């Protein structure tokens, strides 16, 4: 897959490397701005069932 993308990019190796870097940064930006916030409520990271380990005196 990466070879296919590399061959389709225009320019010499330096231009391709720059475009590849920009594509990676764009994907990371989209993930952090849109995908991860959308998926956060669906993930069980806030379902904590462990207390602080101390006995509760009532």
C-alpha cells in the first residue's frame, strides 16, 4: 500500500518525502480532532471498578 502511494506521488524523492510527511500530519490531525473524540464515549476507559484500597468505616 505504501509503495503504491509513493509511486503515485509527483516529484522527486525529496518532494515525495515532503508530501508524505504532510499526508501523515493530516491523518494525525483528523484522528485527534474528529475520530478520537467521537470514539471516546464508546470506549470503556472510564469504567473503573477499583477503589483506593482502604477499608471504609461506617
